[in-house]
C-alpha cells in the first residue's frame, strides 16, 4: 500500500470520525435544548426510590444520548444540594444503561438499512426546522440534523474501512501479540474514549470496524478484540465526571468517585471473565459471530451495563456510606465567605442545568432573608437587650453574606446568559437576577431595622407600650408576605396567588399609614422628636421589606408568561 494511499485512508477515517462525533454532539445538544425544561420534572423522579432514580438516569441518557452529560448533570445537582449522594447513585447507574441505546441504533439501522440514502433529506428537514423561528423547533431541528450527520458519517466510515488493506494488515499484527492482544484492545478503548469523551461514539466506531473487517477466518479474534475495546471504553467514559468534580464540594466528588469505581470494577470484572462473558452473548444472540457481529457487540455493551447495575443497585446505601469514608468532608465546604464557581464542564450546552442550580442558590438566599427577619421579630418582642448580644452580630454577618451571594449569583447568571439559551431561558435568567437584587435589598432593610432596634435600646427611648405593641400586627403582615414568597420562590404564581400577595401588600400600606399617624400625633403632643423620627423611620423600613416581597411576587407571576 503506497504512502499516498495510507495518508488518504487516514484522512478519510479521521474526517469520518469527526463528522460522527459532531453529529452525536449536535443530536445531544439539540435534544437537551428541546427537553431542557423537563429537567425539573426529572429531579422529582430522582428524589424517589432507587428504581425510579435508575429509570430516570436511564431515560435521561436515552433522550440526550450521552451518559457523560447525565452524570455531569447529576454531579452538578449534588454539588448544588438539589439531590443527595444516595439519590444520585441509582441515577448514575441508570445513565450507564441508557448509553447503550446508541449502539443499538447503529447496529439495527446503520447496516441493515441504507440509512445514508435518507440522511441528507433528514439533515435538510432538520435545518428547515431551525430556520423557521415561529415554529419554535430549533432544538428539535438541531437534533434531527445531528441524526442525519450521524448516519452520513457512518456511511463514510464504513466506506473508509471496507476493503482497506492497511486495516486488514493491522489486525494480524495485533493478533500476533498473543495473550497481550486483549489487554492492548482494552487500553485502546480507555484512551480513545477518554479523548473523544464518548463511549457511545467509541462503540459505534467498533461496530463499524468489526462489520467491515470481519471474515470467516478472523471472526472470533475480531469479536474478542471488539469486546475488549468496548469494555475498556467503560473506563474511558468516566473522564467527564472526573472533570466535573474539579472544584466541587465533597458530596459531588463522592458522586464522581461512584461513577469511576463502578465503571472500573465492572470493566475489570468483565475483562477477567471475557471468555464466559462473550460465550453468554453468543448464547443469547442468534446466528454466528461472523454473520451477526454488530448485534453481538451491541448486546455485549448492554449486558455489561445491565449486569453490573443489577449487582450493585441493592447496595446503594452501603456504597454511599463507603464514599463518605473514602472522601472526607472538606472544612471549606461550609465557608464563612460565599463562593459560587461557574463549572467549566461538558454541560455547557445544557444551560437549564446551570439555571436550576442558580434557582437553588436563590432559594438559599431567600432562606437567609427569612432567618434575618425572624431575628428582628425577636428584637421587637424581647425588650431586655438580648437582641444586641444574641442576634445583632449574626444579622451583620448574614447581610454581608447576602451581599456576596448577590454579587456572585449575578455574575453566575450573566455567564449563563452567554450560553446558547432560548428566549424563555433568557427571561428566566433575567427574572433570577431581579429576584437576587430584591433579596439583597431585603437583607439591607433587615440590617437597617436591626440598627434602629439597637439604637432604641442604647438610647433608652421610651414609647407607650400599646403603640410599640401595635407594631407586632404590622410585622406579622410582612412576615406572612415574606413566608408566602419564600414558599413559592421556585414556582410560578397564579392570578389568585398574586391577588393574595396584593391583599397583604395593601394591608401593610394601610398599617404603615396608621402607625405614622400615631407617631405624628405623639410629636404634636410634645414627644421626643428624635425618638419619634426614629420610630417613623422604623415603620417605613419595615414597609420596604413588604415592597421587596411584593416585587419578587410580581417577578414570579411573570416567570412563565
């Protein structure tokens, strides 16, 4: 074979592989865009029992065509505290099963039907969907384009490998390594999969190669070598979860370690039992290896994942406990300073994952706001001065922490905005930016009220007990509105709910006017001017908290309009 022919074959194969990977990426990205809003619903299933979690992981991976993407998504959710470590383990197991769908698509449609004949019209139809904006099917169209490219690339790859004398000469050289040929194939599977970030793509390549180079004389060897490469790809596929764990908290690192250890143990066990394992596949799949090798490889890929998951699924609690022992809690996981990093991970093409994590942080921010308000209520009910010693310092720290949250959350959301977001996701990001601003202002208002209470105690201002007690129903109305917003901070408010918030806001305004009138009457009666001005400032500051809450309610009403 001439040098020119070798170079031509190498470029042909490399170009086909690039198109294959790009087609799979386009299909995965498109499906994630069109199905991104379903992630919240998927999270609901994740919090169920281990079987619903397994099904969720399997289904998500079948939809988005990437176990790496699903695993990274799960690690992101664990890092954000949306799901627990124990809940994440069956989802990771399910993702391993779901990834086998690609091998079956290639095995069933890639060779038994001449899909490349229809691939160009399919690609054209997908492109048409992306250009007609009023249909709002851009993500679906992108997925169809990726599907078309996938089969175009498989056709090119098959042509590049078929009757390629260089490939045919390479097979005997590996076969001549004797007992080392299988470990070499295993290592090739690890390295190439890690480089491509896709075990599905690696399996598709192995199926295509095996289909084109299998002959009656080398069938058994190609079958064993293909099995070793596919088993090795099981380890190489963990690269995405390893990358996603960089900079994450201890629980996220534990979830990543589950994926790595499970896949490594599963692969090494299958490699050690390669002969009986391939014999089991031969028993299940009808026909000889030579006549039906693509189905043999797809079945091996599926059995490898299913058997491993069935072995480990009953032990999820024990696996979680083991991870807690292996990965110790980092004292920096609960810092006094807030830190929210924007992960540089393979999930950059799924903005909804990041948005969901941001929503969780916003809810945590609202939780701190509620805690600050509870401290203020204590300050109004206990006039002994213990508010200053027991709560004022915490109020200052919480307000400073809320400032940090606001700054970093806005920076995080702006980075989300720079991803490939659709109009609804962009509106959701803008809504979250507005809400974080209102929550940060709410924390400022709480601290200001704390300063007023502190000053009242230090200056020993005296107010009629009944007038001071009249502040309590006023505070209660504000507390009700704050609690209402807190309970619904991650939901969309209906019109009746917004009307309820409006009624509370109107009640707060009415109380403010009545309390200010009382203070003016006291001034006219010769009361201490500084004390009464401080009292009116306090009344106005409490109303501001109600205004912040009502503004947030307005944002929640518009969030899905």
